[in-house]
C-alpha cells in the first residue's frame, strides 16, 4: 500500500488561507497609503473592503452604545444612506449585530424572514436597490466598538470562503480603529499646541456631538427623557425622508422646534408631539 501523500500548497509552500489573509492586509494597507488626503483614508478603506468581497459597497460605523453611532466611512452614497437609515430608525442588521455580538446575514430583504425582521429598514433598503446586507461587529471578545456593514444589489448570502474573508477584513478594520483610538489623545494634544484640527476623524465625531446636543435641546422643549427625545428626532427624520444627523442640525440651528400638544389635543402626559418648523 503506497504511503499517503500530504497535500502541499501550490504557491511556494504557503497555505491558501495565509495567502488570502495576506491579500486582505495588503489591499487595505495599499488603499490607505494611496489616499491623496488623510481625510480620504476612511473612504479608501471602505472602498477596499468592497473590492475584497462580492458585494456592492461597504461602511464602517463606530458605536458608543445602543443609541450612539457614528458613520466612520462609506464606499458610496448608498452605503452611507443605509448606515444613516439604521441609526435614524434605530433598527436593522447593524443594530442586531451589535446587540448579539455576532455576524448578521440578511440574504433577501425583499421577502421572507429578513423582510419581516426589520420591516421599516427592509422596505427603505429595497427602495435604494439593496437586496442583501451583512453586518459584522467590530471589536475584541464581547466588546463591540462598531460594525462593518456590507450590502449587495443581489439577493443571496455569502459562501463559506467569502464569510472567512469578511471576518478577516473585520479583524483588520478592528485593528485600525483600536490603533486610531489610541492615537486620538495624542492628536488632540498636538492640536492644542499647533492650532490644527485634533484629528481627521473629527468630522465623524461631530455627527455624534450634534445628535447629542439636539437630544438635549429636545428634552428641554418637551420636558422628556433622552430616550423619548431621541425617538421624536428619529420619527421626524423618517417622516420627512431625512437622516437624524440632518434633523439634529436643524434643531441646533433653531429652525426646527418641538412642542407638546396643547390642552384639548391628546391626553396630558402622553408623547403626542408635533414638530413646528420656523424661527424659535
């Protein structure tokens, strides 16, 4: 009986899995290196994520809790809109991935279980031409710091190999974000002395700050708690086809003000609110 032959890798003895992981690292590193402007690095990384997988686009959102999320980068307008949509309605594969700490595969948002699981998000996503979404939590252990979200214009899941690649991409993005967080303090200290913006992530952080400040103003206007104020901002944004960040800027500019219903309207103590647009 002839001895069993070992299956050796075809390319110089390097296992295929190592080659695939190396391709992920090199593609993301090249994208960051080739960006013309440091501010373009996040977008370049998201574009590279989309090229590494059979998807139409990708985005990365940073989370600071269930109601706190920042869009760090997006490969295109649709990817950015999907991320903002989930933040606006407070639901979707991204939020589920954060809650469960595990990848979420929505293979067909136009029918079946996926369409029923997130009905509002699914309806709006399909209207954007999106049929499938894959959300992977970023972070180590159970501490999710955000999500990598991928979308496809075609229905269908990911193959085993594609999912492995997606997880390697997720790991690389997690490492980049963890390194970035460690550097933010140094950037801020340098900004204080040089008079420059603290970091090229500042624009993303500003979106969160605007929403938080707007929530505070609405809390005062309605004598409501933060959850109720955020819910009203989300409802107004969705009803008017806008993102919650856009609505927050309207509130901060005092072009949008929320009033409680006058007596004779809804019962006192309920959250029957109507937005009033105009000078405060």
